[in-house]
């Protein structure tokens, strides 16, 4: 936060965006713990962050706002308890979900003594209701819901056999904590922890407006918008999640950070239309983690001739390693020939790319002259379907396995680029090795 009031984290993809910090400080502990769904509002008067090193005391950035940001008592403000510990006084209310951040893309006041900013961290927790269900009744609810969960997963979860090898041992390890939950919301949080070994970003639980994930990742997109000006010109911002530019020698560039309604796809298509005179095109999706496959298809179709199969999938229909239905083809219909781009195209990829953006990558592989440059994608897709449990918690379970054209599954593996750029975060301080490789590759063709 600023020293006076909470701030809302920005999410714009602009040339002023801040790149990934090197040797950044880390959070050692949060109190209440991140994801704790059973915080006693009456007992908590301050929330505490502990870092792994001495921090600058010149500021702090507790980010967020609205009803989910903890109320700060009048006359109170954050304080540094010691070199590594920052305390925020709060007044919490019962039965409430809280969410805030430490630093954001726009506010970076949590810094080490050396001036290195903390990579943004999200922090969520919820308080207990004033009146709790009788413990025996709650335990019965917990047991019934767990029993139904155990019934559903083997027959509905498409990646049931992928990462967890001994489900009985997993249940035995966590059952006591799951059954001891004091609320349905707490039950969902305990199950989320239990299912963490799946590391599945598409397997999650929902209780009211509260969402509990089972997987997490800390992946650098290797995309640094501030560096683009070193290579490109004629920038055009296309809403908060996309931009277009050109090189001085006739290479068009489009960055698309999501396949959601927040992206101005009309603007992206207009920008592409304005690149008819360019000799090659770069589509940069390194910082795109997915969204709607239909929206991704809208852009990919400009590069594909006719109707092409770009992927396959099969649905889980029963339990067992062979418990899948028939394999279905996924198709894309290209635009009419007169509107199709016939120039060389490069798609920039990274480990951050997943889900519907991996579908986009597979679509683009059907273009006549498309090269994937960068690093292997993340490998995560699932088409999660909701299943209501007896305690009012909904679990969303991945229902399909997405396959390459040869029928192999790439979950947990990702899609390999045609030209791999072996770079790390340290290589992106002043240059963009992946974009440089793409420009060099295309210039050899022109």
C-alpha cells in the first residue's frame, strides 16, 4: 500500500511494465497463513509478513482494495517490527473472505536493502462465522463429502493416474485434517492441500465466491515488454492485454497476453490487417496462460489454409487407465484464401504458456510456414467439469486429455519449440534473447 491508503494492482501490458527482479527477496511466512479459511476474527488485530532478508524501511506496498481488503483501524498504519518483519494493523469481521497483495506490477515498495523489489505475492484468507455448526454434525458433513470425492475422482478425473501413484496413502495422510475442518470452507481448504500432489492447475474447489486451487506454479514468462522498444517501433496498445508493433525492416509483431474478453481481438485483427505490407509476422504469447480456445481460434485462422486438424482429445468415461471414450479431432477452419497471411510467421513460447494458449500453439503449427521459437510450454489442460458435493462445495474436475496429432498426451510435458532458446531470467535484464532469435530466423528467410 501507499503510506495513506490501499491501492489496486494494475494489470496492463505496456512498455512501462516492470521486468522480473533478479535475486529478489522472498516471503518466509504470512500470518494468517495464505489460504487459511478458519481465521478467528476476534483474535487477529494485525497481519504479519516475514521476509528472508533485511528490507528497506522507506515504504511498503500492500495492494488491493474494496470489500476483500482488510480494514485498517483509524489512525493506524503499517510498521516495520524489525529488519525482516512488516506488520499491518487490521480489524477483521467474521465470515469474510480477504484478499490482498504484496507489491504489484505498478507498486513495488517492498524492496530489499539493496533496492531489489519483491516479486508480487497474493495473500488470501477467510474468517470463521460467528456461529459454528455443532462439531459432530460438521464432522458428519465432512465425512460424507470426502466419501463422495473419493467416489468421483477415479471415474471423472482425466489425469487420475498421472502424478499420484498411491491414492489410498494420500487419503490416509490427510483424512484426519479434512474431517477436523470446522466449516465447509475449511473443508475445501483442507482438501485443496490434500490434492496438492496432483499439481493440476485445472483441478480446484469452489465454496461460494471462494476458490481453492490444488496446483500452483512460479514460472517466468521470459517476456519483458519494456525491452521491446530496443527492437521495434510504431507501437499500438490494443487494450490492456495486447499490443502491436513493427520492425524497421518489415516484420510485424503482435503480443497477446490472454485469450479472454479483456483482449481487444477486434483491435488485434485490425492491427493484423494493417500488416499486409509486412514480410513476416511474429505472434508473442510468452505471457499468455490461456482462456477461451474459441478466441484463440479467431486469430490463428488468419494463418491456416482450409480446414485442418490441430489436436485430439479423449474424455474420461469410467475409472481405470483404459477408462476413456473415443478420440475426437479438434479442427480449425482458416479464413478465405484472399485474407490469409502467406508470409513466414513465428510464435514465441515459454513455460508460462498453458491451457487454451497451448491449443493456439497447436493451431499455428498448421500454418504453411510457422516456426515455434522460445521454450517448451507448460503442459496443462483439462476442460474441468463441476461436481456438487453433499456439503455445498463444488469440485471442478478435469474431464479430458488433450493429445498431439500422433495421439500422445502432453500434460506435464508441454509442447517443444522448433527452435529452442536456452535462456534464463538473468539473460533478460537488458536484452530479449527469444525475440532476437525470432528476428534473426525471419531475416534469413527474407
